[in-house]
């Protein structure tokens, strides 16, 4: 059989061979797609975070002003007098407890302790005082003396710089809590199953002494409180 002559490739054929990219391995293709997906996820998270911060700032700006707190003068666990003027220029969160409460108060105090951790973490990032105060008003001032509040505060590891515990005469507490904070409480006496009934809301007060929001004391309410607190701090 006569063999076919061998022909040299044309110049165009040779250039096509040179231009043809080497085949990619399956592993390289998977790595490339993984990087594309990862970058998409990161961009999505950054966009979501920016949108969330924007939404929370807008939310803080839209917070209603429920009322402006009237002045009060009460006694802190340290024995020092604390007035509304001492909290001027600070954002503060109030709650309402009494030290012998066997039911809801320990849970409310634990939630306030959670808020304290949040504030201290924020201060650690800032490297300074965030000008946020937590204020626990007793609704049993006749028994919750400064010494008793100090004992209670120590049990809950309350930072004395950030977290205040206030007591005073029954009239002064009633004016501050019922009239000022719009939180009801009622002493019913030892013959009842629950001696003192009181509101369980957490109150967010702005730097001007204005009540801006009320929050439930459950897990969802406290998370919402912390987010709104952050938004007010950013707004400031």
C-alpha cells in the first residue's frame, strides 16, 4: 500500500494550536466556582449589614417621645443622692424590682445584667465611657435600704459606675416610677400571694430625659432594646 505524504501544518493551523488554552482540571474549576460563591456571600453579608445599620438608625430617628421625665432625687445604694440632673446627657435604661421578690424580679435583674454586659462590651470597643447608665428602681423602698440594695447589687455583679440602684421614701419612689416613668406598682400586703405588683417593662430614656421606648423583659424584648440602644448611640 502506498503511504500518504506527510504535509506540514499551515501557519493558521499552527497559530490556532498555540492560542488554544490548556484544558482546566475539574479541581481548578471547582476552586474557581467556590471562590465566586464565597465572594458573593461576603458581598451579600456586607450589604445586609449596611442595610441593617441604616434601618436601625432610621428606626432610632423615628422613635416617639412618650414623655419628659420630671425631676427626682433618690438615694443610690452607695448612699449618694442621685437626681435626674445627674443622668442628663446620658442614655439610660430603667427597670423596676425589689430585693425580696421571689418570682419575676430575679429574671428582670438577669436581663439587666445582660444589658450591662452589652454596654461594657461597647465601651471596650470605644475605649471610653459610653455615657450609658442602667437604673434599677426599687418598688419596695420601705424595706430596700441602700445597704440592702448594695447586697443585692453585689450578688448580681453590678458595676457601680454603670448600674445604679435607687431607693427613697415611698412618696418619692411613687412620683419617680408611677408619675415619671409611667410604670404602675401597688403594695398589697403580706396576706396576699404576691405582696407587690409592678410593671415589668424596661424603659429607654434619651440624653434629654425623654422616654423613647418601652420593652418587654423577655429575650426578644431585650435584644430589641440592645439594638435600639446601639442605634441611639450611633445617632448621638
